[in-house]
């Protein structure tokens, strides 16, 4: 128990803490100057002399005989000490610089001085170790599981389109950079939470695309690249930069993928802002081509997207690796179609997809529509000012994603993103608080959270 | 500790089971060797069997070939239609194929203002809807005669080794010098569409399409309104050239075969590829000169029809 029993391996470390050394507080000028200013200037001879001085030090056992003085010592030994306050030895080795800031390891024992019988102390220490192990390792284990084939985290790739039109078209200001940084951080955190892959795509305006007039179709190329890069992944979730994932605790598998049928509507008549004729009436089509709901199997759902008040919305959508997807990605842009339609397709690839959905029957059976708020809730201000509970974010239902669609037209993207970031933090902090309270509210009592209003 | 079986017994049993009499050991060996042999023979048999019988990967649960012929009943004379139908039915009866005769006017609404020849595409789609369990659809222009009816489509084309040997790899898709070439690594099992080219274009007057998702995708894409409204000089033929060159997912499922296999041109017609002219014994003859005319009948066909009639009477 006493310090003399285990001399610190670092001379000048814990046990020679300055506060306890005789003559502490009286710092000799010799003490600091060589150490703080030029540690490299210490000669071997002086160092040896100092260390001899330290070794000559009388045993502590004579000093810490009383209970109170010992406790006082333990407490002060755990306080971080600054080397400037070096004791009369005046010398601190270079290596021990850091050690001096740490509480001495033995201080813990001292603090538990009340449990002086080793047996009880041991139990408590083991419990503490278990608790620490749980805190430190549990998340690692969960993470390992989620990254494993069993957990299926690697089956999902999140693709975030960043740096839209960057480089050539516009200069980015502080707000644009803040959006960029925050949005990437948000997706990173979510991907890490569930072991998904994250691909941040640089949508830098490329000469290649402007030359071929197919800007904004490059997301097709980005998805294809991601499919090559992650050959084992199954689902690819495209997210625009102006989106915010609100719920880190909701996995995509649980939210959607495990039970596609119950979330998806295939019959576009359920919500049909574009008034698309469905099913197709053409007599020469087979049953599949004229079917209301495709083949009805969840395996055939290869593209999941939402519709907003204006039609298809590609700010947040999922594609599954499949032959069908290859074909769609391959034919999405076609020079002959583009040449005729580029003046009409204001929303470019989004309009092109709407067009293909209407004109090419093979596409319909493999597309599923999600209720908008499932992966693409809008903030107020997008799609009309009044709140529409099918379109706009609902806090009480804890929608997964907010897409600040169209915020660059007369709204403030950064302000919206900031607000949703804060809201998400607040919602998720409460959740964390409730978990900790389940463990006895210890966390709350030790660190009362002042922002939990 | 209590055990379910008394542990004392096992030492007595073990020597019995491990020390087989020598004659039983040899017996076991021979049995094992025989089993191995039989299994490997079965495996080899099944391998060769499946390799020799597989046509170009017909989807499960489908069989047979549907021959799709698009007839312009408004313009063709009755006798001409009768000739074409007789020729196709004779062939289908010999090999157990099915004929699907479509009427051009049925697709007027679908084709709209575009050239009537676009009707080929919905006609094949229509055949697919009418015969969902057929494995292959063979589109053949009305201005064509099957001259060698004893030749089955399987021996001509669909047999996997036969197709493998016919496939033209690394060849410009659109003659003579398109920079897009057919993939050199394609295997016959990847193939869903078999088509030929003449000296200028891919030749949609005669092609073989395998039933399945690709067929639906390919036909729907080809028939897209924006392709029809683009005023391609050769309508659906140029539309097909375009798709083939711009969309690798289509090209990766397509096999080009020498023209004479599926689409030998008659002597009087222009635009046959090198060695694309009809020779005696070829499977069929096409009369592309009649394709884009709204004719009562294709007079060029008459002498060949006589030859064909003689042939089937003698054979």
C-alpha cells in the first residue's frame, strides 16, 4: 500500500510527485530552466547526479504512517501536476513528462481505502473492469458482427454525391464547405454505426460529361463504379449532399430491406402525381408487362425510390445489384433520346427515368415506390409551405432521412441542415440518456446533461 | 458420474470394430472404388448429355420455337400471303415449331406516325405474350422463303457447339468499320439474340431471340417512342444499329453469325455482305428489295417458290 513498496519505474514519476516532496513549493531555478527550455542540453553527468539525488531519497514509509496523511497523499497524488512545480529535486526526466500529468495508478487503491480488505476490493475492481470492458468492447463486438457476413453490413453501400458541380461552375463559400463537411460526417457516422460502406463521390464537373451533355447523369457512372468497387455489396443507397440522416439507431435492414413487400407500393396509382397510365393497356404485351404489381415477388424489386409532389425524386434512392439494374444504368442515358429531349428534361436524369418508366414496359415490374418519408422526407418549404404529413418530416415518427430538396432556390441550405443536425442530436441524446438511466442513472448524476430540455 | 452406456463395455467392443477381418477390408475397398467409378461415369455422362442437348440456354419450363411472320394483309395479295403461309407451315410441321402470323394493321396504333416497318418489334412482343412458354422466337420477314426445310433450327443455329462455331467475334457491329466490335470473350450461353449483318447494317429481317427478361428489355428499348420519332433513314434497322453500338448490355447478349446462315440475299438484291448471297442448299433466301415497298407480292420470289415446291414434292 505504501509508496515505498513499489518505486515508480520512472524516477521523478508518480511517487516523487512534487507536491509531496520535502521542500515542495520552493522551486529552484536549477529546476526548470534546463528542462523546460532545452531538455536536449542535459549532459549525462548532470542527469546521473540528479538520479542519484533521487535514489538517495529517504523511504516514504516513515512519513505515511497515519491514515489521514496517507489519504491526503493518495488524493493529491492523483491530481495532475505540472512539471513547473517540480520539487526540490528540480529535475524531471524527459520521458516522465507525460507521466506526471496522469494520476498515479496506485491512487485508485488509495481512493478505495475504505475497502481495505483485498477480497472485497477485488470484487469491486472486477466489476469495474467488467463494466469498463462492456463500455469499451461491446460496441467493438457489435461492430464486428455488423461488418460480418451474418450482420450484413457490407451488403449496403451508401453513395454520397458531394462537391456537386465543384471545381468549375462555382466557388464554394464557408457555408458550402460547412454543408459538405457536415453531410459527409453524418453519413460516415451512420455507415460506421451499422458497418455499411460509404462512398463519397466527387461530382466535380467533368469535361467528359459537359462534352457529351450528360451532366447529372454521372450518378449512373458513380453507381456503376461503386458496384465494381464493392463486388460483394447488394444494395446501393444514393444520397444527395443536402440530406441528413436523422436516426443513427435505425438500420436499413430493419427499416426496409428485411421486409420490402410491406413498405413498397408497386402500383403507381396509389400516389400518382404525374398521372402515369398504369397498368399499360397495350394488347401486345405479356401479362408481366400489363401487370399492376409486376411479378409480386420482393426479389424482383431492384430500384426503390420515392415520389414527391412533382414526380420521381432521386435525392435518395436504392438500387440492388442485378441484371435489370445493369440494363437500366446502361440505357438511362441515350444520345438519341437526349438529343430530342434535353430542352424538356429540366430535371435531367430524373425526367429521363420518368420517361423510361412510361415508355418502356420492362422497367415497371422491377421498380418499387416507397412512401416519401421512408427515406426522403422533405422539410417544410419544399413542395408547398403547408405541412403535408405524407411529404414533410414528422418528428414524432422519427423519420430516417430529411432531404433538403431545392434548398438552393431561395432557401437557406446550411440553416436547414444545421437545424436538422441539432434536432437529430437532441433526439438521439435523449435516447442515450434513457439507456444510461436504465443502468441506474449513474451517468446522469455524474454528468448532469444541461441540454436535455 | 453416470453414463448412459457403461464405459466398461467400449474397450471390449473397440477391437472388434477396428480389426476387420482382411477379406471384409478388401471387399470394402472394391466397393468404394466401384462407387467412385460409377459416380464419375454418371457425372461425365450428365456433363456430355447436357452439353450436347442444351440449346442456347432456354429458360426453365420453356420449349420449342415460334416463327414470327408479319403480314401486311392490306397490301399483299391473297395468293402471295398463301405462298408465304404454306412455306412457313410446311417447315413448322416438319420440326414441331409454331407459327405466329401477325397482321401489320394490328400495330398501327402502337407504331403511330413512324414507318410501318417498326411493327416488327411489337409483333415479336405479341408472339411472346401469346406463347409465353416457347423458348425461342424466330422473326422472319415475309419476303423470305425457307429453302432447305429439312434443316432444323437446332442443327442450324441453336445447338450450343454449332452456335459457338458460328459466332463472329471482335467484328465491327455496324459494317464496315464501326469502332464498336462484338465482344471477343462471349460464350454461347450468354447469347439471347442471334442476328446477321448485310453490307450496311444489322439485319432485323431475320433474327432469333431467346425468351426471357432480356427479350422484353431489348424489344421495349428498341421500340422506344424517341427512337421511332428520330427519323432514322432505315427506321428500325438503324434503330437497332444505334442500340447495339451504344448499349453494351445489349451487345453483350448478341451473337453475330455469317449472313448466309440466317439471311442469304437473293442474287438481284443489293447490299449483301461478302459471301452473303444465296447459294443452293442454304437454309433460307431473303428478298430485301421487296421489304420497303408496299407491294402486292414480291415477284422476285416466284422462281424460288417453284424450286421450293419441287423440292418438297420430291423429298
